[in-house]
C-alpha cells in the first residue's frame, strides 16, 4: 500500500467552495466553481488530467475516503489532498501542467491575464478563479502569516519574518497594504504565484490582483524542511 506524508505547510482550512479544485468523474477532468461579477456560478471542467486525478485519488483511497473530491495546488505546485474522517492534509506530489478551464468560449485560469491575454497590473480586477492558498496580512501591515495545526489542540502562527527575513516580510506587506489598507486581512496565492485578494469597496466585495510572489523571498518550500511530519 502506498504511504503519503502529512503536509507540513500551509493547509487551506475553511475556505469557500470556489477556492478549491476537485476531481470530477472517472476521466481525469478537474472541476472548479467560478463566481462571476454578475452573480452567476459556472461549474467548469478542464480537459483530462489523468495523472493528477490518480495522485488525488490514491491519497483518498489510501486514507479511507472515496475517490475524487477536493484538492489544492500551492505556489510550489504541490498537490495537497484532504482525506480521512479527521480530515488530515496529505502531500500527493508535484504537478506542473497548468489547469485551464474552457467555458462558453472563454478560457479561465489562475494566470495573471486579462480577457485579451495581456498581463494584469497590480490593482486590476482579478477575473481568475479563486482557487488558492490563503495567507494573512498582519493588522500592523508589516508581516504576513498563516496558521498551522502541528498536533491536536495546538495552533501555531507561522510568520514570513521568521521563516525568511524581516525585510522580505515588510516588502511583501507593503505591497499588500497598498491595496488592502492598514487593517490587514486574508489574501490568496495560487500555483502560478499570482496574488489576489478580496477587498471591500463602494460596490461591495470584489477581488483585486496584487502581483506575483518571488519564491526566493517567500515562505520556504515546506517539503524541503529538515523536519516533516509523516503519516
């Protein structure tokens, strides 16, 4: 029987339905719910990605969960799969081919492009999917963090200033604060290293494109950490 490592990094607990991918059917297609600006919800699928579907399904079957269902891809292109009755998160492997969704003549992906295929600029409306890994800009506007749960009844705040450097954290935080304000709050990073964030404005909640993460100044690759939990 295959064994899988418990993922030691940032696991996306309690995110909305449109912030995750899902294996659909038996032909290797990946599904995504996409919320449009006019209130529609599109139930989109990709072309077949059988290798990715097998990675996800292997984890779920190994840990007593039915095949198919939700998974995540982080900025290191690592596939993170929730499975088991206690909903543990496992590392399924790395998957590099891009996920693109064709729907009613439109192609939707997490790449930072506008409908004409041109590069988005920071502050532009984010029209891509909301699938991504959640992080938090600290209320002081000088650091970025996420929370992890290393063992039962223990919660840990993992800060970019500790994991990389104070200067790296302040640089990222300044960029985020330009668009999110001094109150901080949640933002997302996807497998293309695109950063997008929900922002409250006069027209209600909308998503903005913030920029691109430089992995050299970001949280280190969690699968290269010297200490990892295992199943």
